[in-house]
C-alpha cells in the first residue's frame, strides 16, 4: 500500500510539473496567435476593450468564419436567403481551407475570453451637460406618417431650404423661415445623397439598409427631370457621394463611398463618353463612410480624404498625381473597435493647416455594448499632415459632428449627434453641443436641450436656416430599431409626428 501511495503521489507530481511547464508555453503560443491573426488586417485591438460575452458571442464567431473555421455551431450562411448566400460565397471572404488548426483556434479563443473583463466601465458621468439656452428647439413635421425614416439631410444655403430624403424615396424641401414645405417628390428608395451641381442632379440610393453583400444600390444623374445615364450605375450599399471636378478639366468626377458589407470600396467614376462612366477603385475594402475633396499637400492638385471603418478604421489621404491617378497614405489609424462614424476637416487651431475632427460611436453590429472610448476626437496637424490626438470627449454612440463658430467668438464649437447613446443612464446624450471655452487648452462646456429624447437623431447639418445672421442646427430622426431602447422611448418615437428639430440660434434675435 505504501508503494502504491508513493507511485500515485509521484504520478500526480509529475502531471503537475508537466502542466506547470506547459502553461507558460501555451500562453506564449496564444499571445503569438493573437498578435499574428488579430493584427493581420487591422490594428491589434485591446482585449479589455470588449467584455467576455461580446467576444464569445459576437466577435469570435465572426473571426472564426473569416479564418475558415466553420461548422454547425458557427455558420455565417445560416438563416439567410439563397441570393445572399451566393453573394457572400462569391466574395471569397470566408476561406474554404482553415487558416489555423482547431487546436490553435481553441487556444486563441480561450485566451481571449480568459483575458477579457466581465464588463466595461461607463464614462457617462464624466461630463454633465447643462441646459442649452443659446438655441431654441423647434419641432418639424414633414409628412403624416408616424415615426421617421430620414436617410438624407442637408441645408441648402442657396435655396434656403432643409432638404431631406427617406427610405421610401420621398424627397422633401422645407423653408424654415416661412415654415412651409416648398416641394415634395418621389425619387429613388433609400436615398443617401442628393446633390445639385452645375445644372445636374445626382441621386444615390443605398439599396439595402441592412448589411448585405448584394449590389442593389444605385447612382442616377438627371438634367431637369430627364435621366442622363442610360442605366443606373450599380453600387454596393453607397452611403456618401462626392461630386467634384478633381482634375480641373471642366467635367465633374464622382467619388462614392460604397460601404458594402464584407466587401466594399471607395470608387471614382469619371465620364468616358456621353454620360457613360468608367469606374476606378481607389480603395478596395468595405466600410468607407465619407470623402472630402481638398488640396491636402498644397501642390495645386485636388486630393481626396476619406474615413474608413469595418475593421480597417482610418483616415486615408489620396494625393492626386497625373491623369486621375492617386497615391494612398494612411494619416490616422484607429482600433477596429472604435466605431468610426464621421469626420470633418477644419483648421481648429488657426495655424493655417487642416486638422481632423472625428466621431466614433457605430454600435449596431456584433459588439453592441456601451463603449467608454466612443466620442469626439481632435487630431492636430503638425503642418506636414502628421496628426496627433489632442482631445477626446467621451460620448456613447457618437455618429455625426458639425464644426462651426456658433457663438461668434472666433473659435470652433461642436454639435454632436449620438444615434447609440446610453438611453437608460443618459437619455439626453443623443445630442451634445460643445461650446469652446479655451481652444489652446481644449476646454469645452457641454450642453443639451430638454426635449432631446423626442427622436432618435441620426443626421445633422447646420446653416443660417432662418436667415437672421447666426448659424442654426438641424437634426433629423430615424426611428428604425438598430439596438435595444427603453419601451417608453420606442413608443414615443413610433407614435411621434416629429421628423426634424431645428435648434434656432438666439445669438442674433
């Protein structure tokens, strides 16, 4: 019995020694796998930026599919239409051969889950917003339909009109000074861009609102009411269109942010013959959100600046060379968890070069949780297009920003819309006005208005809406249920007559 006891103790000790010896090796292997595979196409995310359940149920299954690890418990083609399945398979995003073994995947998965926190801390109470007295809210009803599905919003200074388009294809123009609808017409469904330039009208439709690999979006060009392009330019879920004569030859080019889904692109269209357009891919990746045309490097040629998301989140410059060729340079990179949503180009510090303002808050995909790193960021240019983050204002779900000197004191203030705020703990967080108190020290004071919860604010623009000399703010509502909201808010929005709120500036009464 004594010998058996000695042997048993020896075996247990030996197994423990093996386990102790192997654990560091396994951990080292897991870290290597994480750095290799999780940073192969984007910045390496911080594991503690998402809680365990989000990694486990949302991010890791998608990550597995993208590495070809697909089985009955993890099948991205399950419960979707046959057409969607075909479109996804044709994209080639999901490899047919696994990129790593099941053992390595299991090791990587368990390592991430073990290192992830149970929950994220909240940044909602860091800044308390005061009542916005400088602006007076005015609710606008555009149609008789309850709720609101506005997918395009702009204030046209020339027409003195608020222009909106919705998912049903209604294009409505509203004169705020006279408080009347000036026109209403039916256009393409799910309108995302309406541009009038050089006697032409450009209409862009997203096609499918929800994530899809099917190319059902479109771009049409009209002169008066006559369609110029013989057939619609087919696009992959376009969310933004820019019309600009980039090479100064008298003909406008069209830059389209084809957000897409698993695939997408930033696409340039130029007229090759009589209203026939040739497509050139500037960036072959999904998630492009917006582009701006400007001579960024001051060489006399118009360049393009774009914001990308969907994993490879960044601000990218396309420096124009000759013959509409461009040289790509990434100026700013963000974590793939950042939820990049919008950007503006403005000389914030008044030193003669353009700085970048970004907002981050997209929160409607596989990682829905209130994130403390969502909000507004100011990136200062050192004069050589090298940018440093100089300021961060936390705001859950921030999705749009507008930069203006709203109080006419010589510095830049910010109006921010948050489509995915924490409605439970911070219901007024869907809109924040940041008044610039000290631009050198980046000191801002936040404000909001009491009725900010009357709509789910989605889009934002500004201008002298009532023609009294100061800059007003326009918000549009989109009551589509992206993410969970309290029942009382859901009922309020879907039974509401409010489509737009104009925040009328009281600076010059």
